[in-house]
DNA sequence: CTGAAAGCGCTTACAG
DNA sequence: CTGAAAGCGCTTACAG
C-alpha cells in the first residue's frame, strides 16, 4: 500500500540502510547521501512503517496510559482530561504516542497482561492507582518501565509524580484554624486511594498540631465526585442533629473541588450559609472553583503539569533502563477565595 | 525478553504454525493440538508479540482517536470523557486498542500524516471535527477507514455517527413556543462546528415554523464551555438594554449544558430569575444538568453510546473494506425540568 | 561513510 | 489437520 524504504532507496540511489540512517537522524551519514534521501522523502511526506520499525528496533515509542477500574467512574472528573492533556502534550514533543486503556472491572487483569506480555508499549503510566492495586506488582515483576500518578505508600521501587497531599491538606486546615474556626470537619476522599488517604491524615494532624483531637463524627467520606460530596455533607449535617451531638461544624475541608460543589449544594438546600454559617475549602483549584457560589478557597495542584512530568519521567526510565526509581513531588498553592470568609 | 511462539511450539510438541492457529482461534485445528497448546499457553498467560503480529498480518488492531486542535480546549467539557469511555469500552469488547491524539495547532498536520503514512492504526475516529477540517480530506485521499463523530456537511463519502441536532433543537424551541414564550433567544455553539451550526438552524426554523422572524439581536455565540455561556448571556442582556431594543428575552435555548450553567450564572448575577423572568434550556443532559439551580430542561444525547457506535462502525469499515459510507443518527430525548417553568 | 545481509516474531499461502 | 518456509518492512551489527 504505502511506500517502503526500498523504493525510497532506489529513487535516491542509495541503499535501504542509508535511507534508514537518514530517517533516524543518525550522525554518520554524508551530507550528500542525506540530501539525496531527503529530496525524495520530504515531498512524499514519507514515514517508515511504524510496526516494522518497532519490531526491528525492539521498541515501539508507544506508552500506555492505564486508568484503573475503580477510578474509571471518576472519569467524569475534570482531573483526568487535564492529566491526559499533559501526557499527550509531552508525548507529542518527544515523538511518542499514547495508547489509552480504561480498565474495566472484569477486564483489568486481562488488559494488563496483554499490555505487559505483548509488547505494545515501551512503558506505562498508571493514573490514580488504588493503594492496593495488584497491577503495580505485575508491572514490577515484569520489569515494565512505569510511573504512577500518585505516590505508592510502601513500595519504593515505584516511580511516581505526586503533590504533597499530606502537607498541603495540613496547611489549609491550619489556615482554617488560624481564622478561628474550631469545629472543622472533613469530607475525605476514598480511603483506598492514596490522595484520599494523605489528605485525610493532613487534616487530622493539623488538628493535633493545635492540640485538638479529631472527632470521627466530623469525618465523612466521598468518592471525589459531586454527588459523593453532596451525600457526605448530608451525613455530616444529620450527625450534627443527633441527640448528644455538639452541633454543626463551623468549617469543612473537602478533599476535592468536585465534592465541594456537591457539599455547597447540600448546604444551600439546608439553608446553611457559606461562609457565614460554615466555611468550605476544596482541593484541586479546578477551573470552576473560582465560579462556585461562593467562590471556593482551595488547594491548587498542577494537574496538567503532573501529566507532562509523568510522561517525561517515563521516557527517561524507558531510555535509561538503569535509572533508579524517581519520586517527584510537584508544588501546590493555597488559593484563598470567599468560601472561607474573614474568619471568626 | 518474552517467550516466542517458537518456545511454546517446542514445549507443546507442535509447530509454530499450529500455535499461531490456536492462538488466533482458527477452525481447522485438531482438538488434541489445541489442548496441547493451551496447556502450555494458559498457565504462562502467554500473549504473542503484538508488533510482529501486526507486521505479518498487515493489521494492527489499533484505532486512532483524534481530537482536533480547535476543540482540544473543549477537553474540559465532560463530553469528551464520555465519548472516550464509549469508544474504549467497544474497543475492549472487540479486542482493539486505542491510540489517542489531541492534535495541537502546529502539530496537527504532522500528526495526521504520521498516522496515515506509518500504519500505526487500522482506522481513525475523528471527534468533533471543524466543518472545514482539512484532516478529513487527507484521510479520504489516503483511503484510511475513518468515522467522524458529528456529520459531515457536504462530503458523502464520510461515515459518521451523530444525533439529529437540527430537529432536536427545533423540537425543544417548539416546546418553548408552545409554553407561550415569545422572545426566544439562543446561545449558539461555534458556527464552524457542525453541531453548533445545526442546532442554530433548528432554533431559527422553529421560529419560522411559527411565522416568526429570527432576530439577530437574540442570537449570541459561545464556545460550548461555561465561560462562553456566561459571556454570551451578558451580551444578550446588554443588547436588551440598548436604546430601541425590545426588552429582555423571555426564554433562551442554549446549545450546551456547559454554556447553560454559565448563562444561569450570568442571570443570577443580574438578578434575573429562572424560569420566572426567563426560561432556560440546555443541550446534552450532562450529569450535572439535573442539579443546576434550577434543574435544566435539556436535550439528552447518548454520548457514551455515540462513542461505542462510532468504534463499532469503524471496526466494520476496517474489516469489510467495501462497506459503503455509514451515516448513523442516534436518538435524542427532550428532558423537561424546572428551568422552563409551567409556561406563560 | 556505506551496503549486503541477518534478524526482529509473527502469519499464511503452499504442499502434503 | 499440520509443518516448512517465505515474507511482512524495518534496524543494525558487520565488513569494507
């Protein structure tokens, strides 16, 4: 169907090897040969067959992006589009392509083993793995270069890029405390996801740092999505109405902006004013966080950049197989808006 | 690194050809040979090298998903994640993989020609092409099987899946008219995107069908995103305040739910009540449409399904090269919620 | 610097 | 039904 190196070689009056060398930008080619080859190759917009090239070279220049099962429902979260944009943008500039797998419950195992055993990709990015995701072990055992978006809690062979969820959460809760809020609740992310876990710990330790004891009644858990935040806030409100309860929280740290919008909606429904009756903080600084009612104080994390850095780190691991595991923490930033008010 | 067919063959006591046949589920293999092969292949979780297989077979079982430049900013729209989920899900069940390209301004040409000339994929899905996207011509000329999500306005060689944007828009505007609204405005999508174009025409013809003449002052254009809807609504309001204007619209058909949330925000800011002062209609029925304030009357379109159908159509085109162009229209549904009120 | 040739790991007529 | 062998279109030592 398409032209082959052979045809180009004939046309240019050189050997197939030389054409290959020119196309791969290898150094030891005479200027003359190079010109001749490019003279026929450029106007034709010729690209060598990627499959044959992969087979011969032993590398595909493809990376896999795997978004595991339990979080694929999270795909309605603007987090993933941003991450994907970052990844594809790095791939474009480094001449890699990305294969996308949204791993489905029953299919996950099967997909992973296909990926790892069939040589479709040179490496893998795992987005938001669960804390106990077995996929990571498979990748490790099979020596597939991979980087995880989100740190691995225990295994230090895992390369990752993440933000400092623990300290950033601690910081923003500290900010609430300094504003004078005293019953600070949290709507945490899933405890089996590392970001959920770390932000929750940050919340707890911020309280402890002030000599306060985290009250389980002030901790609800959501799934990082809007509805989850809505339901979790309703739980918090219901608990506050129980006999013997200590009344409404005066502030809440919500572990994602999506959940925060759900929480705001629950508060609106309940006639509770923000920040007058309750301060609200989110996490992510999604584009919409500046436009919620009221605008959301939140923690900005560089999602697009995390994607790009993850990809670039993966390229490094692929191209230098002896690179030790890379653990990269990207900076966050506290963004103060109206939802936390002036304090009490 | 990995095992090859050769090793499996030796272990199973058959030839490499036979192993290949078993793995490819070809019919003419004796039960005995099949068993022997599977006996060694299954426990090992063996997968033949995808690259070698592609090269030998002349097909990759990969499809490309290309989201062109001008819409890649739209990637913050939940539309794309839903579409992608539909596509990957069909790919999983049909044993295809998807390669993802978000084509960037300068890179688009380059990416397309790499895709079409290097044989990385057997076909391509083009999501939301601009009406004059040159990529389509390239795909056509190079005889690459492809299907577009969104119809092509003129070229009947293009296979696509779409919804009936024109009639569904006409229908929902007709609904507003039957409710008694008389100054019905629209916030249209970009005129260079087919969906924006068609929904706008549907709006205009619904008015004409009632003997009304579309008033340019009642037509604003947005980019399908939240901010675009916000700005467009502000324009509409500003025009209504001009000297000689005929006052506020009493209803507005917004061409996407995202823009509708922006429009609602602009109305809230301006102290205009929905639906009391102005009825608002969206398009898409995104998950959040049921939770806006007030909940949004909208047109439900099956985005996830469109992705799956686009993929399946592409598989058909790939596997039966003589298939004539397929033009598939998926059904929409009018979803009535509070934002249009009981009528006047 | 350059070319002839082996080889990447499969699939698939072809012959039996 | 099965195997030996050619061939897919490249890359890359190897020799010169």
